[in-house]
C-alpha cells in the first residue's frame, strides 16, 4: 500500500504506509494542494490540479479495493470546500484531479460561502468588497453556458456575494446548471440525506431586523443584506423534529473552537486569541442551532483556516475538562485530515481504535457533531476535503451508475424536504420586508409545532394531487423523474440578468431588479405568495434602474477575494487606516 506525497516544489518518491493491525475501513478523507490551470485553444478549458492526498484509512486491503480494476463503492462521496472567492475553475479542477487519482466519482460538491455569483459588471455594485478588489471572477462563464459544472454543486452564501442575485433566489434555486443555491436558509434531500444550509454572517445589530434591503444598495444595506436574520435561524430550528445529517454555514458556531485544538488555531491565527478568550468568536445563534439540530456533520468557512472539532451534545466546554482531555488523546477524533503516520502513531500510543465508517457516518446518533472548517481556495492551503457518507439511496445510485457501466456521471437525487416546505408555509406570514421584524413564533411551542404539522399534512395532500410531469429534460440535466419534489423538475434554470456576451451584459451601471422564475416555481410548490421577489410592477418605484432584458426564458445556460470589515451601524462610514484595513481584509476578520 503506497501513498503519493507532494512537496512544495516537486513530487516526492512514494513511500509505504506503516503496517498496522487490520481495522475496519474508516471514513476516507482527501485534501488538495497546489493548483494549476491550463487553457487550451478556443473556449474549451483543460483543468488539472496537483494534489496532496492524505488517507485516514488504516487497512491496506481497503486501499487496494479502490484500485481502478475493482468494482465501484456504493457509498456516496461528497467534496466540501471552504470559501470559493470566485475560483470555480480551480475548485472543479481539484475535484476532477482527485477523481482521476483515486479512481472514484465524487457525487456532490458543497461550497460553504463567498461563492460570488457575479453574472456581469452590473452585479459588482452588489458585491461587498473594496472597489479595487471587484472583478468578474469565473462564475459568469458558467452562467452564460460557456462552461458546465462537472458535478452537482450545493452552495450557501457568505459575506462576499452578488447579493442582488442571491436575493432573487431567496428560497433557493439554480445559480447556473448543476449549481444549486440553498437560499438564505434552506434544506434539501441529497440522495436521501437531509442537508440544511444558512447563508451570511452574524451581526447582532441586524439579527432581529426584517429583509428591508432593496436595490440599489447603499453603503449600509450592501452589508446588512448578507447578515443572518433570526427569521431564518428559527425556520431551520424547526427541522429538529427530523434527522438532519449535514449543516452548511459560512460563519462558525460560537465557541465551537473550544471543542478542537484551540492552541493550534491560535498559533495559526493569533489575532483570534482575544475573541477566543472572551468566547465571542463566531455566531451564537448558530451554536444554538447546532445544539438543536444535532447534525452528524457541520461544515463552515469564513475564517480562512482549517479547523476540526467534535461537539458532544449534552455537555459544556467548561465542565468537561476530563472528558475533553480523553478525547484529545486521539487527534483523529478532532482533526479528520491529519497526516496518516502522525494520526496512527498518536492513536496507537493512546490505545484508541479507529471507528468503522458506519459509526463515523452516524455521528449524531452517538451524540456528537463533527465540525470542519476549511480554508479558501489558494495554493498550499487545505481548502477541499472529500468524505464518504452512507445515504439511504446509495443502492439506488449504484444501480443507476451500473446501468451506464459507470462510464458517465450520474447525479444523486436532489429533492425538496416536505418538512421544509411545511416550515416555509408556517413562517411565511411572519416574513417582514420592512426594517422592523415583529415577534416571531417559537417552533418549540406546542401550538406552533402543531401548526407546522398541519402544514405538513397540507403539503402531502397537495403533492398527492399533482399529476406526473411529462417531457424530457435537456442533455445537461439529470434524467427525468415523476417525483413532484424533484428539484430538477420543479425549478429550471433561466438567465434573468444578461450574460456578458448578450446585449446589455457589459453595462457597468447599477443592476436592475429581476423576478426569478425559479422563485415563482418554488412559491407555487409551497403554496405561498412570492412576496420576497415579486414582479417589478408590484414593487415600489426604484429610481435609476435599467429595464430588464427581454430574454427571460432561455433555458440553454449551462465569483472575488477577501473579507470586509463591517460597520457597527448600517449608515456608519468606515474610516480605517489603509494598512489596518488591508491586514484585516487579507486575514478574513471582517
């Protein structure tokens, strides 16, 4: 059994793994480094990445089972990415390189914010970065249809987004073919796994406000529009009645760093030490959400550092020093992407056995949530991780792959969560589009919990009354399904703003208001009015906006860097020394 190691400048010779006692296969994890992008003639792009692969697998037979001549594994494989910052080509190059290196198919890619879905120059006015950092990035080519995402991609928003486009898809929708945004908050079933996501970052002064921001954004609303709202956190907390498998957030849950290697985190990011010591790092509402949902995995980004932790439900960091010390004896329990030999030596010394994959995949059932934050997409940074995660539809996915002889990519099923539709219906009357947000119902209260259950029955009755869909999808879409909750069938990607090559696509003025047909399609499925993204004639007058393009129905369509320093109040003007501003910007502390 061999592992290929890459140094910073050249490939190192392969070296054997240490021979260990046979153990059950563990969750396989992969990290990528050092990216290279090669452009070919014309619009075609050849993507390649030089990667470092680290395996937590300790069973030699398990490695040989992944050889190209062996039958494919049935366990779904997910790639998780930290901040994207518009580097889609490099991210997809890394995914494809991993597939070639390991002879596997990655079934879905999870992007944890700062995606930067900039369609054209006008969208840059809705991107909260200093003017000198505004650039189109690479997403516009995927939006226009010049490139196609090679793997199903789930996205949440961060604090550097084209917020106007994200607002069009407040309830979620396709940013481009194969790239699905979960919305300000959302939940979908990925191959039977319940995946929830929440966008934005926490700022206490905006947490209890409504969704009042409108185009054109001013200096305050340009930032407040990506601040997490209580309305969305409460909606997600109502999922506690279901088993949530994965949660994606941009921000970290507050105090999650107390459950990992805090000292190493401080060595990597010393300017976090004060926030860590005062327990003010991260989002308090997200920690409450983690404790309520108890997901098996929680993935984040934002702070531009790789950090792993295990959160044991039912305990507090301050009161479990002994238990925490015991858990820390096994580095694998906290950092699920360490060097193989170091992990094994520490585990052997501690006398701790590796957990089998079946246990790792059901972490929440054993009372813990595994947290992992990743870096942004840069050379020599741990920004991408691949895990195997058992799912209810693994056998069905394997059968569909076998039907095409495993020679082409087969996407996992992507469905709307019936309970999320019911929660959306129950909360929708409370959605405020003004500065003030009225008091919100508590999903844990019996009366409102009963209302959600009533809405769930209404959703089931509505779905049962729907006739099967007819017709075929385009070649770049997943195969047809009669399932009324099939996301591919309910929402179809449509360009709203003009692509760069279309008339008006190179305009540099403020972006126009667009009503996204996908939002209307979601609202029709949920049985709610579209009050978040209505037709322009239903909106108050918006000065200085150009009319939308006429081509709203073209189904052929197949992002920048750094973090900001938010103002304490919406209308405050930032006056930072330039050196201080640059330092905080580059370190991601905004």
